[in-house]
């Protein structure tokens, strides 16, 4: 089994799917403690998604600049 450690777009899609699932769990949860736990995880996943987006956009910008030079 091979793992592609450089496919950041797939990781972003995975994080987005997890965020949607957490939103659904928050909406359907009746236990306040579990709802807060899901909200905490949602915040963490959203932060990771934004970090990943900044990384991907930064790599794209570097590649764009490199193509201009060559």
C-alpha cells in the first residue's frame, strides 16, 4: 500500500468532509457535553483546513512564479 504524502488537495477534501459530518452531528446531538466536544473538534478541523489552504495556495504561487522565470 502506497501513501501519497504530497496530495494536499485530497487532504483538504477529506477535512471538508469531516467538517460537514461534524456539523451534522452537532445539529442532531441532544447531549450538551457531546455537542461541545463536536464543536471543539469542528474548530480544530477548520483551523487545520485553513492552514492547509494557505500551504496549497503558497505552493501554487511559488510554481506560478517559477514558470514566469523559465
